[in-house]
C-alpha cells in the first residue's frame, strides 16, 4: 500500500492541496463578488471556487499511475483509489468545519460540501474523458455563475451556490460522489 500511495504522489500532492484548501477557505470566508451573468447580477460567494485546487491535485494523484501494469496486476487498485478519494473529501469536509468553528459562522461548511460535489463530478467525467475531466467541475462553476441565478437567488440545480445548511445540496453532493466512485470502479481497469 505504501508503494501505491507513493506512485500516486499522495504524499506530495494531497497535503499541499488540503493546506491550500483550508487556507483559501479561511481567507475568503464571507467574501462575495459581483460577477457577470445572463440571468442577473448575482453576488457569488468566493468560497464557491476554493475546491478547484483540491480536486485538481486529486486528479493529478489519481492519474499518476501505470495503466498497463495496473490492469495486468492480480489485485485491482480501485478500492485503494476510492479510499483515497473518500479520505481527501473527508479531510476537506473536516477542514471546512474547523474553519467554520474558527470563524464562528457556518458558511465555510459549504466549501466542504462543494468539494464533495465537484469531486464527484470530476470522477464521473473521468470515466469517459480521462484526465481532461478535471475541467468538468470548472465548467459547472462557470455555468452556475452565468445562468444559475434568478436575480441574486440561486436555482436548486446549482448545488454549489446554495446555502451551507441546504439539505438538498448536501444530499445531491453525497449522491454525485457515490455515482462518481461507482464510475471510477468501472473505468479503472481500462488502459486508455
């Protein structure tokens, strides 16, 4: 297992990604920006974009592999990859809760929830497009900004723009992550 973790560069990429995630979440907590949109002029929470380095580093770690050797191996590494994803998003949620406690508000919790949702989107896209799937969550964020608001109120489908205490967004995030993990199981034994 240690060799697998080193091959995935988890010891280099993931601690740095979690540190950047927590620091950025702490720095932008409560900050909103006015962004151009087709459906209005929404004030978007800057914390919505904080998970981007986290899932990008996670994708880099997952793609640091030798596909031919892993496919021909006796043991499938899919379970370890899924545990790695769960550990990273679990740590992101924990970081967001700790930032929320440190700041005395609940807004940072949305950062952890968004990390779960966007990572699930990335894994779902990875099953079909490979490493370029890292752009799918970025595209989702751009779509949310451009057409995801009615005035200054986010639509329900946006998930990442919803308040931290929204139960639909929490459920959708967990569901998308579960589907993404299932898609990763299907696609991990392919060489291309």
